[in-house]
C-alpha cells in the first residue's frame, strides 16, 4: 500500500530487516533535481569517502598505514535526521524552496522519532545526510580532528586511526560526545574503541593488512552463486588485499 504523500510509491524491508522506501516517479524526479543542485553547492571534505572515487576500499586502504584504529557507528543514520534539520541545512546553503524540498525528501519515520526523516532508498538522501552531518557540531569536530588523526566518513561509519594511541583515544571520546550533542545515536554493537585491530566494512584491519572477514565470505558462499558473481566477489577480495605488507 502506497504511503499517503506522493513522494513515495511503496516501502519494504531488505534482507537485513531495514526499511527501504521507493520513490514515486515524481518523487524520483524531484530527488534527482535536488541532488544535482546540491552537488553544485556542497563541497564535501576529502574524508567523506562515500562521495568520492574509490569509496570504502579507498577508505580502508588509507587507514591501513596506521597502527591504532577506532570506529564510531551512527545508528539508523538517515532515520535520525528530521525534516526540520533537512530544511535548515538547505536554508544554510541558500537553497530556494528549502521547505518544499525537505518535504519531498522525507517520509513518516518507521522508527517513530523524529516523526519525519530521511529514508533509505531516495537518491538525494546520501548527500542531504552528508550536508546535515557537515553542518553539525560533529561535522565541525571531524574537520578539526582530520588535522591530527586520519578520519574517514562513509555514511554512518566514522573511522579514525593514528600512530599515537593517546591522540586517538582523545579523538574517540570527543567524537562520542559530539554525536550526542548532534543527536546522532551511537550503535555500540558496531563501534570499536581504540586498539591494534578493527573490523570495518566487513573487513579485518591491522597495520598494513586488510582482509575480507571469514564471516563475510561464509555469508557469500552460503547460497548458490553464478560464476560471474563468484568472480566479482573474489576480485573484490583481491582489491581489499592489494598492497598488504607494503611499507607505509
């Protein structure tokens, strides 16, 4: 059954039990229009890896050169961002029609609070979420920290690394505080305190070594796959491991 507002055709749960919203034809048209406008106005930090070439593979390879690692995962990232926050972010960019765009970009929140939020499934959601993050106290802190530790942001995943453990521990504590101040709830189960190893993007990371986890491999091979699919997955694993053991 389609939701009452015309920006969404229907919603469903993916194989991880997460709600996904499929935009209507008009919703998709407006979403693409907004995304194009925002790409001309928003210059994301270099460490927003989800908005640059190389994506999460480039992010994990960047961290590999460091000794200590930590991760803070934001829980239900899109669904924590309200319609009002989207409108404020657009006004901050002097975007005409900010309230209209905010309404067309948000849905009734399946998690309840805030009432209306960004959904997974809309083309404009990633860049809108990135802009809201960049304008938040957490975003300002990450810009500051990037001068002292290596920072990567990949949507809801914030990873930091350093060869100095104390610097990393301080940065980790500050990020946690700013998440709370910025109303981004932390997923404790997926977060990782500073240490010599870390799991990130279903990969195991230690100094100068990145490997796709055995658990991820088992999930992939737990059901029949085509030869093409298997070849693509193995090529991905090779890409993750490329450069292992080289000196930083």
